[in-house]
């Protein structure tokens, strides 16, 4: 959820680069605890595209929503 909050803030109040780093770090921490978390995995992949790719982000979010189709948090993640 922390990665999700940083994701949201990067689209509203945080600098995009700073937000991307915060999302990546928070998602990585979550995945260390439970590597099967679809939201954390989606946000981690999306925030670590280098160079940044909207397509990679969309694919990561689609994979997460396929795992948990009824999860409103994944469905609500805006594309960076």
C-alpha cells in the first residue's frame, strides 16, 4: 500500500522521478516480505522500466489484474 500511495502522490504532489524511486523502494520492500503480492509486483515492474516505458507499465498492471481480477487497487492505478 505504501508503494501505491507513493504512486498516487507522484501523479499529484511529488516530483515524478522522486515518486518513481519511492514506489520502487516500497514495492521492493513489500516483495521481500511476500513475493506473490500482485500490486507490489505490478508497481515494482512499472517503476523500474529503464528507459521508462508506458507499454511495460501497462503490461505489468495487466498481469497484476489477471492474478487478482477483483482487486480495486490494481484497477485504480493510473499509468504514470
